[in-house]
C-alpha cells in the first residue's frame, strides 16, 4: 500500500499518523475484496470547513500499476481532542489526533466496482482477455491487458480513407463517453459511470493497415465498445491487433 500527500507542506510526524490511520482503515474496507498491497492512496487539496478545521477534500484510492481509481472525492478529516486546529505542516509527534473518513462507498458498492474492473489489477492469465468468438474478424492480443494507452491496429481488405475510419471511431468514443456521463448519482447501485476516453491519435502504417492510439484515462470498457462498433460496421476488417 502506497500513500502520497500532495498540494501543501506536511510534517513527517503528520504523514506518519495519516499513514497509520489509512492503512488500518483501508485494510478493513478492502481486504475482503482484494490484496491491499496493490492500493495507492493520494490525499489532495487541503481545505478548511465551516468551523475552520482542515481536511483533505479528495482522497483518491487506486490500484498500483493501473490508471484506474476505485473511488475518489472521499474526504479525510481530523481533529484534536481539545479542539485545536492542526495543520498538515505541524509537528504532531506528541499530539493525539482523531481521523475519520467521509463519502466512502459502501461495501456492496466496492464489491461491484472491483468485480467490474478485476482485469485491471489481477495478474493476467494465459487466456485471452477478449472473447474472439463474438467478432467476425480475427483479433490478436499482444499483451495490452487493460493498458491506459492501447494501440488498436486495423487491417482492412480494401483501402479506406483514414479520416472516415477516424470519424467512425471518434463517434464511437463520443457515444461511450456520453453513456458514461449519464450516471445517476442518486442511485448508489448505478454503475453507469465507466470513465472517459480522453482522446486518440491515428496514422496509416501501410496499405490497408491503420493504427489508433487511445488515451483511455479511467475508461473501463472503451476498447470493448470500439471492437463491438467495428464488428457491426460495414468495414471489411480482416484483423484487429491490440498492443
């Protein structure tokens, strides 16, 4: 488990107290679902509440070696028993501090989030990540395993204007992003928000072979969405490579 505190000076003693609290707290929250040594935690943006007490308004919890954050906008609060204000920069070696977390998802929500994104952190098996039987074209996986910047190579039987192909993929990404943005925040069981595909670049590599490099951000199923759209398209695709 890795912990990082940014955006503001903090003392070593303060960091140690935060680290000790978070390790105990997050092990109780996550250990039933996954190996907590894979977690990284980032505390960002120190803020003052209405009572002039400091807290971190964005506690981001992610999985090491991936770009996906399990939860964000979780708040880390703290106070001293005597009510004195404690700054992150204070030496708190001999001080008592009470920490608590707000906005942490329920255990059921965490379970759903982690199960949905298991392929992003679980050690890949030798089995293919894509069910190739679902597609009319061949798919060759080259160790991409949920990379945040995957390359999608497309070989088509006939020459296609790359701008037309790029427009098609761009429209697919836009539809995916719009669906992801429809999350109903009032419904705690709504897992619609799948992250956003930020952008992509493309080039023609050789005759009838086109390469698209995607910036997936935290988009969970963006590659699947593109493959499904291509499968339903009129493009005479021979091979897709994922690398």
